């Protein structure tokens, strides 16, 4: 049984080249969505209307926002940097986690 495709939003702080490694999911960057510079609360409100999951490296997001209030799952990538070479080892975990994440929940992958 194949897993459903999810709509993923890559936060500005995530290397945009990570998107090509997250197929078959539909991946859009914050810049591609036209939301560059939008602050976290407003970004989450916009994202919940169009996406299933926000992928970020912002470790503080869950402390700054009440994520349970949003109809959006969040995956926080914990790597030594936000460079592609440091994020690529997390791709298998991301692809494994995306189908099961629930709106309002945060998953930290390292």
C-alpha cells in the first residue's frame, strides 16, 4: 500500500535544495509561496490553509508559538547546521515521519 502524498512547506531557514530529496511529496519553499520575511505566527496561519507539514530548523518555534492551535504538523530538523550536507542524513527519517505526523504536533528529527 503506497503512502499518501503530503503537501510540505520548507521554512526559509532550510536549504531549498532539500526539496528535491523529499519527493514524491509536493514540496514548496516559503520563497516559492511568496511568503519570504513573513513572521512565524502569520506564516503558520497561511501555511495551515495550504500545507500539511512545515519543515524547519527553528528549534525555538514550539516555544514561540502554540502549535497545537494550528491545523499543521511541524517537523523540526536538528542538525549541526542548516546546510544541505548536514540535512541530507535526515531525509530517510523525514520521509518515514511525514505520512504519520498529525496537525498541531511537533516532531524533532536528529
